[in-house]
C-alpha cells in the first residue's frame, strides 16, 4: 500500500491519480467524475470516459487526448497503464497483486469501509414521524425503512448521525379522539386495549365528519341553484352528484323537481351533523392547544399508550431513535418564532392569516391561521431553529413522502431567508406503496393496512419458505429465521426500489428465493456459511491468518468475484452521496450473483490443491462478511442456517 494510509475505495484512489495527471486545459473535476465501473469485462474494470467531453471543449482530438492522459497518469501498483479504446475511452484493469493485497487487508483488519471519506458531518435524519393515535399504516413503512438505512449508512461512513422521530402528536387527530372519547367510547374496550379503542374512535369520528366536506360542497352548489329559482337544473344536479345519473329521463327530473325540498332536507341534516362534529373536534384541538386542563390530562393519558404501541413496531423492525421530539415539544416556541419572522419582515398579514411569500412559490406559506392557530409549517420552522441551535447539523434529511414536496420547498426557502442558510436541508422524497392492482395499498375491507398485521403476514409467508427449504431446523430456530427473512423481505423490497417511484407490495415476490430479494441474499449467505461448517473451518480464525494466504485468480470467476468485492466501499459511498439505498441493494445483488457463478465453477473444499482451497475460502469469507455488513446497513439480518 503506497503512501502508508490504507484507502479501501479503489474508485477514489483511481480518481486521485487521474486528477493529478490531466493536462492543462482539462477540468480535473468533471474528468474524474467520469471515471466509473466498466459496463463490461471487455473494457477492463473501470473506464475513464472524460476525454471526449474535455477534447470537445479544448478543440483537440479525443483519442490524442486519451493517449496523452494515458502517458501521464501513473496507476502503479493499483492498475496497469490504461488502454485507449474506441473514440477516446481509457480502459483500466486492476493488477492482481493489488486486488490480492486489498482483499487480504480487509480480511485481516476486519474493516470493509474507509474512515470517513471527506469531512465528517453531523447529519440529522428526520424519519418515520407518524401521526400518533391513528393506526400506523404501510405508508409509514417507507419513511421508517429508508430513513433507518440512510442513518446506518452515514454512521458506517463515520458521520455523526442524529435520528429524530418528529412525531405528529399535536395535530387535529387529537381533537377527533378527544371528542370521540367523550361521546363514543367503549369503556371496556378502552380498558382492555386503549390504543385499539383510540384507533377505532379515530376512524369512527372520521367517518362521521367526512361528509361535511364531500357532501357539503355538492349540497351548496344545489342550494345555490335553488336560490336562483333553477329548480329543474337543481334536480338534475342532485341526480348527477348524489345518484350518479349522468343522463336522467325528463320524467325523473320532473318527479324529483317536485319533491326536491324533502330530498335536500335529508342531505342537509346529514351535512349539518357532520359539520357539527367537525366543528366540535376542531374546538377540542383548540382547547388542547390553549391549555385546557381536562384535554391536557387526557392527552397525557393517551400519549404513553400510543408511544408504547409505536415502540413495539420499532422494536420489531430494529429501529432506534436518539430523540422523539414530537410536534407538542415545539408548541411553546411557536409564538416567538412567529413574532421573530414578523419582526424581520418575512411574515406578513394576508386575509387575516399570517404568511410568508417566497419567490417562485405559487401560494403563500401560512404560519398562523385566521383563527390564531399555528400549524405544521410553524412547527417545522421552530424545529429547524431548535435543531440548528442544539445540534449544529451540517445537514438535515427529511424522509417524507412526495406529497409534501411543496411544503418542504416553502419551508426550506423560508428557513434560508430567516438566516438558516448554511445548513443543508434536504427533502428525501419517496413514492407510494401500491397494491397488486396498482392502486394505493388497501385490504379487502377498504382499510389502509395496519402495519402490524402486514409484518405478521410477512413473517408467516417467510415461515412457509423456511419450512419448505429447511425442514430439519428446530421449531424455535425456524421461528427466528422466519422473523429475519420476513422482516428482511419487507425492508429490502422497499429499499431496492428507486425511492422516488411507486412500487407494488407483493409478499410472494418479496420472499422469492430467486431474483433481487433479501431472501436470495440471505440464502447465499447461509450456503456460504455451510461451506465452512462442512470443511470444519472456523471463519474468524481463518481470516486472522489470511495475511499469509496467497490469493490466486486463475479462473475468471475468481477474478470477477474479487473485483466485485473490492467495490463494496464504492457502492456504500455512492448510496450515501445520492441518498439512494437501492444503489447498495443493486450492488449486493450483483455480488451474490457473481458469487454464485464463482461457486458453480470453482470447487472450494474440493479444490485441486490446498493453496487454491485457501484462496477460495478467503474469497468466500470476504463475500460472507460483505453480504452481512451490506445487509446490516439496510437494517436487514442474516442467519447462519436457513
Ligand atoms: N407527521 C407527518 C406526517 O405523518 C410527517 C412529519 C415529517 N417531518 C417533518 N419534520 N415535517 O405526514
């Protein structure tokens, strides 16, 4: 290892060599950025593709430029001198001694990643952040799983990560629950399982108040027509809006027109009731916020139950937080935040409300409603102030679904103008989870699926897979493996998607033994471990003496696996840089398939000689470690036997 300090990211090493070697007139940054993994073995292990663009800018021949760079760059001992190919590509092939030394170092040192490439940062990850006292559903899964993976990845790269669950514990759902608790509670059910009863009350009150908006709007249209004396038109509209009759017969219209008043009375009563409920729940929320002792007491009674239920889900998913500062925590700060924004001239009155007008935004950013209430935006502004003053973060990642992108654009713009312009605020947005029918995931009952039952289902599905493949395991072992496989499947399915796209939730596919699934990777790992068991080799002891093993890459499959293994740090660093865990899942999947071709073509325990056997065992051991570590960064476990 030239230069003493060991760097495990080979791509970075190559880039440094090229950065020093590019001739004058070529931008070293864009040139080095264009060095990447080759698309095919034919073009070496890496390719430098920057000559074409640089030659165009400089007005020279790209092949000549490529030849000049090849001449100047010194890649020894990492790689052979680059070869000029095609219109001006540079193909780079790693040397066997370098591959061997790099892999051996990893085995002996036990380290797979570099110590903080670049400057260590303090990064707050705002993730999961469900609204409590509503049933947690599958939509919350994405934020939880993606946020956790990003936190683990940044931590592994040596950054200081602060995990914050920004709980929605102060919103309108509490007004609904408070009202429901007073009017509709089943005391026995509440005593037995408070969280389930609160969730039931939430749904019930939601059903009661929903018509206020939906029906209310339609009804207002009809009433307006009646006011204007357009009776027949009003009847036609009723038939269309409430009965779904687009082209009623003239008789139908005439009939309804005569008795329209009584028909509307029924609807009016329904809407009036819904409006009354909505209004009553709104008052309960306002009372809670204003400090009403009874509502505060109930809130304090509900919260521990809600938190305990969440805790159970997090424990199951192996998710932890450093803080769970819910929206309620920031409530006492909101008045000052608003006063400050007003004093600085950022917030101005607008139709009785207080708003910030940001350039390029198509709506004002409301921070105080007409009735004096603060909102989600006010809380998020207070949160930024608190986070910056308390943790001095370099970055804050908000792992929240794409529907909130306008909110975050406005929030970040406001924060910058407010003076928080050095912290990097990022909305890590993601798409929707869909059912097999391509619509947002729901059960047959039409409910959004409860997260808990979904996890139960995944584990049950995994249990079937385990029963089929490993009938010999003891029942307790099977249950443990089923948990690892089931929860891993759910997490991996989510993480392996490009996070900005929607994806279909399909348990059968998630736990398939073949394809890009956690199950496939976990099986690759377990089969790998069985080689060591069969050969009576202790992996830890073996790795310790790996320094004296000669790694031999005679078979292309051996070399192919070695090169894949070398790339692990590149995949992790790229996943971090792009905030995309699917870069890591793609890498792990490629590693597992490369390993499986190696395994098919190169006998390990029955290798031709002891030297070859040891060399292959070393590749196996490093593969196992890389798979386990990589899955670990995604919050996914492995089992020694599956
Ligand atoms: N509680 C919000 C919701 O469920 C998400 C909060 C995200 N974090 C934030 N700082 N706004 O929609």
